[in-house]
């Protein structure tokens, strides 16, 4: 059995835009958070796996940190169409100032800015990226897509 586009779209809009998902559960549906918060994008050096958390195989160069992306439709960071989320802007990580080179093979989207937060989505990069000291890792606009299958 596959997932219908309206279900995929509703789930993704709830997670990435904090938009209420009407018609699910009670009369109000699944509601967005009072304080929208953000999703946290992470880079990984190997597959964190289905049972992994945000820190599993996460990049560890000296200045690395996750990239917080607001869960809102204002100042759009994402676009959604037909159950597919795509980044609108570049997602830029801190410069590799020491600890390089580092090769990234996977990207994750989770709930915490640090530590072992819940990993919601993960996937392999089409082509692994190696960053040398002095490089600024980034995921270019339109290059990160999230689908529910």
C-alpha cells in the first residue's frame, strides 16, 4: 500500500511549515506547535541508519554545528509540491577551519541543535562531498528534497 499525496503533503507541511493538518483526528486536526521552532539539518560521514539519532556518524570537524531552519511559511526556506519538500535557499554550515578533510555522505533532519536529538529524515547525498580546511560546506538551493514513501 502506498501513501496518498494529500497525506504526504499534510505531514510534510506540519513538520516543515508548522501548518495545521486539518481533517485528521478531532475537528481541529493535527495542529502545529504554539512556538514553531526549527528543524535542524545535519551532515553525516556515513549512514546514521533507521535506528540512529542525530549524532550517529555526524560530522565532527572543529567548528561544525547543525543548521537551524525555521518551521514557518514566512521567510520561506522550503517549498512543498505533491508531497515533496525542497530547500529554497542554500543551507550553509560553518567553515572547516581544522579537522579536515572530512567527507560527507548523508544528510539528516532532526529536532535538536546539539546532542542525540530525534532524527526524522535521512538520506544519502547523490555524490559524497569532501571539504578541506578552509571550505564552507553547503547544500545548494533545490538540492535537498524530502519525500515520504
